[in-house]
C-alpha cells in the first residue's frame, strides 16, 4: 500500500479491477499514454510468490516511458496473506477450516500456491484447461484446475480486464528459477521479445511445454501476441528467502518495461 501511495504521488492511476474470494481488492496501476499499444504486467497469481509484488511495483515506479503500462501487482491477495500471516488472515470460519483441511491440518502455508478456494489460478484459464501435465482435479495447495475455466473471481477479474484494455504484450511474473517461458504449443509470436528480455535479465528462455490453463497460454492462443512468463529468483532459495533478494531481482528486471514499450511500436507497425 505504501508503494501504491508513492505511485499516486507520481501521477499514476491506481484502481481496483475486482475482488478476491474473501473480498480483498485486486489493485491495478497505470502509467503512460492511454492511446496506442499497451503492456499488461501481473504478479503474485501464486500465493507463495509474493516477492513478485515489490519487484513489479518497483518496475512501475521507475518507468518513465510514454507507452501505456498497466500492472496488477497482487492477483491473489488472499493467498499472499495466507502465506505471509498464516491462518489468522482468514476471517471466514468455514474457509479457515477448509484451507486447513486441504493443507492436511498443517498451519504451515509457506508452499501454498492457490487462492482461498484451493484453486490454482494459473491453471484456471480457458487454454486447453485441465490437460496440463501437473493438473489435479481436487482442491489442493497447488495445481487444482477448479470446477470450470474462470471459476474464480480472481482469474475472472484478470481475464475480463485483459479483454477490456486489449494489451499488445503481457508479462506474468512468477517465482522461481530465473527463466522465461514463451509461446504455447505451436504459437510463438515475436520470439525476439523474449530473447531481448532474456539477454537483459540473464534469464534463460524456453518454449512452454506440458502446461495448460495458464494466463499466458490463454493470452497467446487467443491473440497471437506475445505473452511471457518471467520466473524470478534463484531456485536454491526458499520462497521466503527471496524477499531479501527483491532489490537484486528488480535490478535484473529494470529494463524490461522499456524493452516491451519499444516492441509495442514494432508490433503496431507490423
């Protein structure tokens, strides 16, 4: 919230695109020009990957370009708070009992990926939904596809907002591994974008394999425009330890929005 306040003082627009299962706001931030091509960045779709929140907010704070950039810094606020604060963050008594049961009775939620309905938001999108190699069909701390595509308020909010602003590029910030995933199945639009971001960050670039139902998968296949998943942070660190590396992670990603802004012009010019 402090970072959002700082962005407001810079003249950025701060708004709400929807609400989580427990009614927490899903915030958005905008900088740049509303006209022309746009870039959409989203982060913390997975609960345990909260380090991506300060990283993308720092990216927004330091962005000074004219191309419009939209950011949804915390897509899964209930999950992020569950990992950060534990079971006390869940006020609803039934939901509290439910997530404890799904978590095997343990109050250690440090590896929880899902939202409060125990749905993994990044396998809940309509892109070969339910066919991923690691998908599960029952409530789980991770990888549960949900009852149907876009069954969750958080995934619906991101889906509907994407359709509303029609971005030319989307970036999905996750953790961890220091890799970039591009394309989906045979679709790999504008591979030079991934290559340039990979060079700037030092992250390896790979074509997605075995995934389905992800936000990036849905965006690429429905628009044939570049959607990238950026996995930040060293694999050997725990998700909690990554927070101490947030400044270093930002430094490696500091050029990413400027690279995307340049590519937006290339995309619009054919």
